[in-house]
């Protein structure tokens, strides 16, 4: 799941001195901020609130964010709850250095490592009957559980507890047997779908963005917001193999926006949030363990959001505009980077805040097009991936977060995740590029994150509420088939679509 909770601060840290917060300010933080950002400001549902994580922001921007919230995020406004003085004191607090610099190294990781089941204790045959390629993992954020769902019968097979605030989407091994979860507070869990058991866990960071699994199934790479690093784990038992500090030129370090696997390249690709670089980390070795030495591709701008073409030879990226913040987008729209040469091959004309991480592709009039929703305006951009020109801008009823389709479906689905029409889903004809139907699965309740069955016959939609549901639609007739009550189902991840890198889903 890609929702970013931006709670950003005023830079009131001057001359290297600590800002000592009053007891009242500490109490305000505990009441209004700690639930999302952690009682020690180390991050939870929201990111860590420490100076090293706020380097791209001008000082005055924070007060406006705290007072008025942030568009396209779950950051609420506090202007009606707090006075101007209280808001300013909060900003000073969260931009002050903590009394103890947080750290998390290999020794800490090893101390946290837990093996629940050994390989010899687990069957190599599934303990249930179902099409193993048409299973879904449904992440339920409301009570921090996940459900294994049969994609043929739409009956739950198993429900189990996850770590707090699973984020970034679970990732499967190529055969679909194992699935890995990353939680916001750094826990990595390996789950055996055949035996329906969590087999091992380790805490790989303090505040984690997401993880990726190598195509050969041997390595897991974890991208952290805190500490500023990438962590390589042995995929079989989650033992830490290498810590890669995300350091640019000089002393500049960076959070990791996201990490991906590029199966055709036998490498991981990492987007850095605070350094204008993309890193490619090869994971194939002739003998022994790879050295995981990053290849640093220097860019003109920060890239916070990524999309790859189907061959992984090119990456498209956008920088988040930070309003009046320093380090905002220099390039309007997005960049296209050739992964072999590391050179920019095109710029994308994309207004607002395009969400390329949720982009999809399909064949349109003999050419491949990319379609992306927009986090700040009601539109979907459809782009020719040869000329990189925008073919059409499809107007929607509000900003969207998730877009999905399937190679065998005539339709692309996009939500209206933000704003007054958050309960709607648009269905777009991929041939005419027109909205042919607008669904309203649960009036007044947020709808989002469409995912298809492996054959593209059915589309599953989340009702993003604590007392929510997964709604199953016939993907051709657009009629509702079934509704399964669930606790804030944030995402549904089909084994086949994810392991075959289906063009209609994110990777």
C-alpha cells in the first residue's frame, strides 16, 4: 500500500543546539501526534519526525501543514484544536534532536530475530485445496491482520495477525509459496502460504518504507526511513547479510522512498528521498554471496515515485512538489531514465502530483500506453510510451490513489480516494479512453485499491473503513457478486498477478 502520512515540521533547530520542549508541548505531542508518529518520534503509521528526515523542507512550511493538514495524505488539520503558539511549539519539538540518536545495527537485528518454525517442520505440500496461483493476501489495517482469500470461491481460507501497520504491499517468492511483509516499525515477517504459518521474523529498521524480494528468491532488501539505509536479508531465514548506508556525496544521507526488484536485470532498484539519485544493486553472483555494491545514477531531481516499463529497461519517476518547501520538484511532471546508460531520455508533462507507483500499462491502437492517477487533482493521464506525450487527460470526480486493470480485461479502474467523492470508483474503457461507469460500492465510505483475479474475470474493491469490506465485481458486467466484511482492508494482492508482473497491477 502506497498512502504517505506527511506530518512535517518547522525547522527550529538552530546552530546545532537542542530545543528543550516544555512539559505542555510534550503532552500535546503525546495526545495528538504519538499515535501516528510514535511516542519517541521514531515513526509508526506516519514517518519519523526527526531533523534528519526533514531536510527537504523550509522552516515556515511546517506550521501550515500542522495547522491545515496536507492534501492527498492522512495528515489531519489541527488549527481548530490547537492555538498558534501550541502549533509552533510542536514544530520546534519535532525538529529538535532527540536526547539519544536512534540507531539500529546488525547486532540489534540479530537480537530481534525469531524462528517460529524450521523448514524440517513444514510440509512441502499445501494443507488446503485451492488454486495456489489465484490466492489473495488481503491486508486488514483496522486490527492488523491479514486474510488468505480463495480467488475462485471468494471464501477466506485463513486469517492471521500481522505486525503493526504493515506497509508497502506483501511480496511473494516467484513460486508463490512464501510471502514477506514489512511493518512501519521495521519488522520483516516471512509467511508460508502452503502451511499458513509465519515462519520467521526480524526487525530490520526503526521506521521502514517497504521491501523487495529478488527474482531468484534468495534475497530480501529492506528500504528504511530510519536509519537511512538499505538492509539485505537472506530470504530463507531472514539473517542479515549486509547494511548499505544510503549516503550521497559528502555527509548527505537519505531516506529510502521505495525499493523494487527488477527481474530482467537481476537487481534491486532503490529510490532515494533526500538525494537526487537512483541506485541499482545487483544481486547475482558467480560464486558465493553478491557484494551488493550500488550503482549510483545521478539525476536532475529527486524521484519520490517510480514506475518501470515491462522490460525494466526504463524507469519513470516524479518528485513530490513540497509547496514552499526547499528541495521540491525542480522538473515539472516527471523524468524517464534509461537504466543502462543512466541518462534522461524524456520529460513527462504531468501536472499536480501524479502517482506513478500506481500506474498501469496496456496496448492502445498498436502502442503501449501508461496511465497514472493524480493525488492532487481529478484526472488520469494517459501517456504514449514511445513519444512520452500525453495522449489524453481523463477527468475524474476527484484525486485518485490506485489504478488497476488486467491484460484480459477491457477496463481500467481508478478510485477517487481523496475528497468528497471518495466513495466512488471510475471504470474506463481502454479502447475509447472514456469513463463508461461510476460505481459507488458503499455510499459515504472510502473505496479503493482494485485488484483482479488471475484470469481477469473479477475485480475486488476495498471499503477502506474499520467496519469495511471487500466487494467482488464481475469485471465484464460490472455487477456486484459478493461482499466480505473485513477490518479496513487496505490492499489485496493476487499471487499470479504479482509473480507474473501482470501489466495491470503495480510491481
